[in-house]
């Protein structure tokens, strides 16, 4: 996408964009709150080619939202010298800090975390009595981060998108439609992307994956004065609505990380939003490279502002995460296991050589 197309897209946002054509019956994608489902997530790490000082950091589910997600117990077995459960002081993201004795010949740890999740949907035609954000929560979810600034080109772009909108609902929806219409999923992006939204806007290259596109949504919303947050997690089961692109394809979910987004709307509370998954449907849903007005895309687009499917679980909402016990720079977000070998950070996006696996198993008890 070149700069001219980007600016044209900014100017083209209109209320009509919020009302895409109705989807056909065979393309229904309509998550609604229902039964809770429980899963065990098993993360196993074995440091490849062990050498010198070795340590790891394993993200733990640490989100508890009464309407859609419960983080249960985490258990682990390891030959490490120490395993410590730590919490990020700003966002509450939890992780295990694992340290092996120097020269350990076969460093390993296996962590099993129980989570419970369900579909969610917010009726945006009927405001309720959602608990207002505290001043501290509002400040946290409006401020910029290292990769998601809320000034400069982000603020300028946001101002153009929401011009003429008066309510937070209108602003949040206009930004959602703008991201859907002006970005693209890039299959060549490593992992889930980096989420460096200022660089995306300055270059006019609005492509990437979920940590890029949904971070862009969050940054633009915050710049418009609408509290928003990223939710970092993992797909754990197939979609019950038949969307192959929106679910885990097997019990091995090592590469199934997915970042979602939420906005806080007065009267409604935290509202789900996932424009990145609309772009994923466009690129990947069979037969692939669908038109934006394809019924499958329209159905997903209509649903993913206000709803999402509970075949996914949340790790945390954290940004700029410091890993305890290391000199490595802060992480933009914590969604992958991390490890060091001989004080060198291993590539978390190369699990085969790291090496780690994550598997998912649905369980019948909560």
C-alpha cells in the first residue's frame, strides 16, 4: 500500500462503512455467551544445545474476566535449580522465571495451565450499567507504550478517522472499519509481528499480522481518547462456526499465538474488537484471497466488533515487559516462551531450534 492509497483510505471512512451488506445464511459467524469450556495448556521447553548460564521465562494465563475467561491453576515439573512465579507490576502479567545450574546437560520444564473460556458478545444497541473504569485504569489504557505511541502520526491519523464522530461507540467503530479497509495480513511476517505502529504509518506499509494490526487499532483508539488494550493469547481449538482460518488446526498449538483487542465503551464495558482476524479471513479462508464483500468476510466483520469466539485463551494485557534476571531489553509484549543460553536470548519465533512445544487438550471439568 503506497502513501497515496493510505491517505485516500483515511479520507474515505464513512458511516456507510459501518454497515456492510448482510451475509448469506451459510456464512454465519455469530459467537454468543454460552457454556464454558476448559482446556489444559501444556508448555514444554528443552533448551537446545545447552551451554553456560541458562534461564527461561514461561508466560502464564493471568487474565480473569467474569464474562468470558478464567485463569486456573498452573503446575510444573522441571530439573531447574529454581522456578519462581513472578508478576509484572504494571499489568499483572504472570510468568515463571526458570534458572538451571550452569552446564545442566538437559535443561527442561513442563508447565500445565488450566483455563476456562467461552464465547462473548456485547449488544451495542442496548447500553447497560457497566462498571466505570477507575482513574488509574483509564490512564493505563489511554497512555502510549514504546511501540504504540498516541501522539505524532498516530494522533494525526486518528483525528482524521474520527472526524465528525461524537460518541465513543462511533469513534471505535470508525477506527475498526478503517483498519479493516486499509490494512492487509502479510503471510511473510514472522510470528505475530512486532506492533511498531508509528513505523507502519510513517512508511504507509500497513501490512502485518495480529500484533501489528490490532496494536494499530488500540493505538488509534487511545489517540482518540477511547480506552483500549491488546489481549495476548493463543488459539486452542477449531472454530465452531466452520472458519478454518479462525481456529487451531490441531492439538499442537505451538505457533497458534493470537493477539486480540478491546475498547472500553461507556455503558457497555470492555468490548471485543479483532480487525486483524477479518483480514485473516480475507487472506486465508478457503478458497483464499476473498473479496472484502464476500459473505464469509462480511459475517466475520459484523461479528468481530462486539464479539469473539471462545476457542482462544488470554495470557495478559502487558506491554514493555522486563524479564527478571536478565540484561535483555524489555519485550514489546509477552506471548511466547523466552529463554537464554550462555546469556544470549534464543529466537522465540523458532520453536524447533529453541526448542519448545505447546499443546492444548479440552477437559470436561472446570
